[in-house]
């Protein structure tokens, strides 16, 4: 087809949605979005933000501990919690995250039954590579568009 634009792959599509989800983040230090997907359908989304019902970093500032803001719940954890709150099973699903998970979020992802992690930028923790291989969880680095 002359003039037709290239159709986005599924990875591009869901990473674009994860980037949009990240725009809801309330911690200016890092905007992260996550989308849990199975069979090309979105099951849950999450972004980094404060505990439900409490003030956000963009309202009262960061709560720093050893160089990290601990006021926020990470995007991956919030997506897993959203699925749980809504009774959505995520075993065997994949997760698209704008930044690679920290080790604590990686452990939540692994124990939730998610089998694939597609991430944008690499963020800090090399341990995810060793443990994903040991657990048979696929890691897929998605280059920025």
C-alpha cells in the first residue's frame, strides 16, 4: 500500500501504552508505567505513586532513604495490586515496564506468575538478569522509539 504507515508491533503498542501510563506518576524523580498483558489484552496497569489516600511527592516532597524516594509504590507493584484488587489472574502473563524492575519488584513479578518482562530503559539492578534466567522468565529490552 503506497503511503501506508507501518503498523506498530505488539511490543511497540504495549510499551507506548506503558509510557502513557507513566504520565500519571506522582514522583518527579522517575516516571514509570507498567502494563500487564496476556493474549494481547491488557489486564492491569500501574504507575509509581504514593500509598492510596496519602499525599504524593509532587504535593509534599520526597521521602528519601539512602538516596531513594520511599514514599512511592512502584509501577509494577501497583499493576499487580490492581489485578489482585479486581480479581484478575495474571499467571502466565507478561508485563511491559518503562524501566527495568528493581529487585524487590522483580521478586513480586516472579512470584505473581508473570513469565515475560519487557522493559524500556535499564534501571540499576543487574540481579534481574541472573534470576530471570534461573527462573525461566523472559527479559526483553525494548529500544526507545
